[in-house]
C-alpha cells in the first residue's frame, strides 16, 4: 500500500493551510507516517484515498456520519431541497419543521436555535446562561475532551495561547463521576457560577446517583445545567442521552449525527432561558446566534431525513449491539496474545475506545501509533470507533483480522519495551498540548 499522492499533496497543503487541515483531529500529527492524508470519496463505511487505497472507516467524519457515507435517502432529500435554493433573505419553512421535530423528540427542548457547528452551539449556551443568571463563571467537566474552539473552553486547556488571563480565570473544572469534587468546586465559586457544562457520558457511564446529584445541586443553586450532546445525541438514543439516563438539563447542544455529516448543530432548551435570544421580552437583549448559513436549507433537509431514519431507535440499537461485540471480541483477541493488561477496548458500548499501555502501565502513544500503522496496512482506518448503521459484523471480523497481525508487532514492542525498529516515523501527539 503506497501513499505517494497523499504525501505530495500533504506537502503542498501544509504551506497553504495551518496544520494542513481545517480540523486539528485530521492533522498529520494524529496519524502514523504510513497512512493516507486525503480521502477522495466514501460509501457506507468504506472510503478511498487519493492513491486509490480502500479502507473500512471507523472514524466516520469525526463521529458525524452515523448512517454511512453518501446515504441515498439523505442525498435524495438534499438534492430535492437544492433545486429550490439553499439560502434566502428570510427564514425558510423547513427551519420550523426541524425545530418542531426536535422539540417533540428531546426532553429539555422547548425552543431551538440552529447553527453550523458544535462550538457555536455550546458557546451560545454559555452566553445564555451568563445572561440569565447575571453571573460569570463556567464550570466544565475536565474529563470530557472538547466543548468549543472559543476562549471560555480553550483557555482551560494547554492550548491557551492568545487567550487573556482574565478570560481563563472564568472557567473552572471538576472530575467526572466525582461528586465530592463537584460539590467542592461549586461551593468554592457558588456566588458567581453561571453554568455547569458537561457531556452526560463519554468513556464511562455515570455512577449511580451522580447525574441526579449534579442536577439537584444546580437547581438548588440556580445554576444552569448544560448537557453537551454533540456526540451522544442520536447515538446513545434518538431522544438523546438525557432521555436514556432520565436527567433533563436546562439547555443542551446537538450536532454531528444530527444531519449525517452535513453542517448543522442545534441549541435547545427551556423557553424562559432560550427566549432571551428572541424579540419578545423586555430584558437585555442576548445576541445569541446569527449565522449567515444557520438556516441553510439543504443541511436542514438532511437533518430531517436523518432523524426520520433514526427516531424508531433501530440505528442506536444496532450501534450498541455492534459495540458490545467489538469490545468483547477485541479483548478476547488481546487475551489470546497475553496483552490484556496493555491493549484493550473499554467504554460505553455505543462509543467504545482502545487503550494502549506500556510495561509500566502508562498510556503509550507510540504503541497506539504502531497499532494504527499496522491495521492501516490491512485496510482498516480506525483512529477511534464511531460505529454507524453501515457497519456490519463482517467489518468487525475484518478489523480483528488486521488487529491479529498488529498484535504480533505489539508483542515485540512490549518485549523490547520500545517501538524502535517497528514504528516508521514519529508517534502521534495529543491534540491539546502547549507546544508542537
């Protein structure tokens, strides 16, 4: 398998585009040297790079393509809408059609505001919370990896260059599933906390009573509770993870799966908070979301079509079932090679993840990179696992076949306590880091 065209174009792209891509998760530092750099097309869960190599895709558009690439029913809805135009000087009726659908589906949704990406939606939620409470501090879960490109979040990460210290001071954090730590942070800053923002669950399910206590405390202290469902929405359950775990926030954000890869996000929530971004009140006006393309009709048509395919719950059931099988069979394979303490799969079944640890039990990115390098050579593109409705058991079998070949290299690396002479190029790096 060669990547000659990919490497040539990557050299050009790095001169034209900072980091060579418009999303840091797609950057060259996130993949082994022996990997494709550009995807030319996709269908279902298969993608082809510009060198003509074919891969089974497990990343699925940064988790956004839940129904498979180029899904025919989504494309039909988009094509039909495009024949009528895509953007106008006034709202299109289709905007209200999607709003009504989301209000019908999502427990906390009484009003809806659309945008184009998750960062816009979460930042709008924070702005609303600050306006509603007239307080300043944002408390976010530090174990949840990404909330926004905006200063209120990025200032609380190692990538804080260019963000004023005064802004950084307004974001605090707590550990997931640690209610004592959560209460400690709330008590420390309670007089100026506008909101708590968190995912409902990511790599582990909530402990019994944890979410209930978070909801209770935020209600008692008049703190707005925001659930970031950009990833969990529609994947965990068609009504959102808030429905699955039976905890209703004040505000919630949705994106990624909502339109099967088309650019759309949504902020939903209680009317008394959301209406501050409207025109029918006498309070200070919140300039909430005002995007030129927020009402782009073909993306909204994609969302309506996608929700129609997902709302009976069969897609999420398939994803949960596939995840259970994937975790069980991968861990069985790891045990077969005696690597179960070093290489294993864990997490919530609908959103599994892999762990790579060295002989000292520390997370090792060079081992992860080596594994990716070897599975890519077997036609598997799995920087992480975002199972879609287009993945079947045959694709799990293919992954396991590639993983079996990779396991032999992993054994060698652990025996010599190094990936030297096995890994070509440098290990992948964390997205959030102080220096390149």
